[in-house]
């Protein structure tokens, strides 16, 4: 009987081995066909090109963004400070505007700045005279050769007082 037991164990072992090897093949699904006409194009991704770091180039971009912000209806002038991929915009508005109109102008300025420079990740816009004055002082310091990092504490304080209007 030992010979029958050995044969039975061998047959069972072979069956189990066969089931393991062939069982996985039965559940495999065919690979999907790649048909270019049925694929949906990927959505456009904003530019991930880094912002320039040379003071001259950053100053040129800030000047251009101030010009763009100043062209928005209801804005008399604008000051822009760029730190990394963040723009801080101080705007002088026409007198006598209601708060709803002020918010619309700030939103329009933010959208215009973001459209003019897609590499920006955040745009802070303020019409508060104190913040606008502080941004002018910072811009003046940067123009005179001081690094933006010298104004990190000042910019952090400004961020605490305003919230980003575009990301």
C-alpha cells in the first residue's frame, strides 16, 4: 500500500502544481488596445518653468506686472514685489469705490497678473494704503540693490494681513 500512497501523493502534488500554474492564466485579461483616436488629451498644465533669480530679470517682470495691474479699470497705479513664485501687488484705486467694486478690481488685478506671468503660484493684492506704502518701500529697497530676502519678515507680515486672491 505504500506504493499506492506514494503514487496518490505524487498525483495530488502534480494536480496542485498544475492548478497553481494554469489558474493564474485563466484570470488574466487581455491588454487593452492603444487607440489614439479614443484617448482623451491631457488637460493643459500650467508652466512649471522656474521663475528667474537674477535681480534684473525679476525687476523687469515686476515692472511689467505693475504696468498690467495699472491697466485694470479702476486702478490708478500699482506696485509689484516678487519673491520666489509669489507676487505682492499694492494698488491705488480711484476714490469713492464701494467694497464690492474694490473686491472686483482686486480679483481683476489678480487675474491679469496671473495671466501675464503663469509661473506665479500665488498673487496677493491689497488696496490698503498702509500695505501699498510698505510694498513701495520694499520695491524701492530691492531697486537699490537689497535682496528680497532682506524683506522676508515684512512680506510675512503683509501676508498675515491679506489673503491670496489667485493661486
